[in-house]
C-alpha cells in the first residue's frame, strides 16, 4: 500500500472545522496536525481549498444483488458510491432470495468481498417464521434486523402480529422498520383505480402512499418499541406528522432514532410534474411543507441519520404507468453533493451534515474504527471541492441503471477524492485501481 500525507486541508469532524494535515499509514489515520513533513515513501496530496470529511456511511441501500442484477449489483453500485464520497454502505435484505438465513447473509458477504470497492455490511431480514434465526444473530457481525411493515421488492413483509412482537421483544440487534400501513395504502389505491382505471396520475403517489399510512405505522412501531425496550430505528421518515414521535438530542442517549433520505430534502409533490415516475419511491415524496419540516428536524437532531435509500431500476421500467412503475431512485453517486446544496442554502451546517451521515450511523450501529477523523481510525476519507461546480451528465453516471433524477442539475461542490482503508479509490469522478473494501465490524 501507498502511505499518504494530505496537506493543507480544512477538516470537518465532531462539530469542528479546522485546518490541518493528515497522515495515512497503511489502512489507518496515523497523525493529524499542522506542518507535518512528508516521510520517505509517502505520496503528498495537496488539499488546499478542499474540505476533508469522514467518508459517508450510507446505512440504507438496495444494491440489488443477488436476484435483480439487471438493475444494479454490488460491484457497480459500490463504484458509484466511492465516486460520490461514500466509503461504507449497509445493504437491505429484500433481494432474491431475501436475506432470511445466516447462510444467505454470508453469501452476500462473499459477493461483496470479491467485488465491493466500499466497505460493506448487510442487514438480516425478518419474516413471519424466522424468529429463531434472529435470536441467534451475533451483534458483532450483524448491524440490525430489517422489518418491512408493508410489501416491498421481493414481497418481504412481516404480517403476523406474534412474529412482529417476537422480533421487537427478542432481537439482539437494532430493529429497523419500513413503516407504512398496507391496509391504508390498499384502500387508497382501490379508490384511485376506481377513479382513473389503469391511468392513475403519478402525482397521486403521495396520496396513495399517504401521510396517514406513514403516521399510523410509525406510531405502532414506536409504541411497540417502548413497550419492549427495543432499540428501534425508523427508516426514511417522509412526513412532518411523524416528527412529533422523535426527540432532539445526542444519538448515543436514544433508544428510538430516525433517518431521512436526501430526496426528501430536495423534492416536493410539485416535482412529480417534471420527473414523474423517476421520483416514485416508497414512502412517497410528499408536500413541500414536509420537506421543509424534515430539513428543520435534521438540523435540530430530531432526525438522527441522513441516508440515500439508493434503489436503482431500469429507466424503461420507470417509464411504465403508475401501477407497473417500480418504486425506488438511484441516488448514491450524487447523494453527498445534493445534501451539500442544503448546506450552501443555510438549511443546516456542514458540521451537522457530517454528524448525520458519518458520526451518527457509526454511533447507532457501533461501527468499529470508522466514521470519525481520529488517529488510529481507518482512513475512510472524502475530499470535497466547495468551489468546483458540477453539471450532472448521463455519461458520468456509474450506477448500472444508467440514469439519475439529477441529470442536468448543477451542484455547487464536487467530490475531489475518496480514500477507503487508506487507499485512494476515486479521484475527480473516476474510479482508480484499488483493493476491495472490507467487512464492517460492530463493537458491541
């Protein structure tokens, strides 16, 4: 491996911004200080004018492997991740087959060990009949158990009340929920079909996957977690209504936490007219007032974690009519840049963004040795040029699906370089020859 000295950077870490140099030795941060001199054999990276951030840990992705690899796979989507400054990801279990056994979980780890440029971990899925497997999970090896409270890709849904109670009561790791009420959604969809037949307008998506469906399901999850003392993480919160169920404060002191995603900070219901099915996702992007409330909640720490819910589909699929248009958006390559637009607008500080996308997931899952700029930690680093705009063009897109809702948009900052485990893996939008990432470990 090459050792590096990154000089003249502006570091952003643990609520501080300061100018310093950072030395990488092997896979880890060796030294942080001012006026560091290069040693024999070290390469020097001049980071004058750049922000040096801990690499993003995206706790919510759907990389589609195994089973849906025409849309994306671990190799392609991890390449998009590192180009965008994301150094670690945690992938969801709704693949084919769904990740419902220890053997299937280890199969995914084996794929990632061969093909992922970013560091990786995989959630275990809950079903109506795998509670014994959940009870047997090793907390040092599994970040959490994902519970779908409604249908999703792969038909992964826990519908039996006894199974749900068992997961919340007995899981040895955090329980993560996709919280939408299927009964409410189906009733809304039936009304829309009665009115429009097969020609349901895409603008009705937030009325079909409604705020009431989100609120009632999140309310049930929070109440159930409080009854059992569950460590609960509510994924992709999309409405202002749900925010009253969460509290501001340090994530380390919470048993119930919340995540939102970059698209909920950027889009509102008016954007369906322009982007249509390209921004169809579950839960749905809702009103501009919800977007504004989520931004405020991320700023004041009621929302703890910012993620992507990266979920690629083929562009041809996204052009289908409403009922056959799949839900999910490819976001990971431009997630950091899009979130930085909120910083430039003054919605929240850069320090708070770093906390939400790096420090908070590290604390939530007790990720070992990552998520902070600290001596002795793994050198997972992102260098951002805040003065180099980027227009998103199709030929730049690395995700296997080949398209992005951001095409034609201009971001005010660009990702200059990404280091994973001390190796320079991407620079100026290009993936470099680098070793694969490593399996995340959890210190608990």
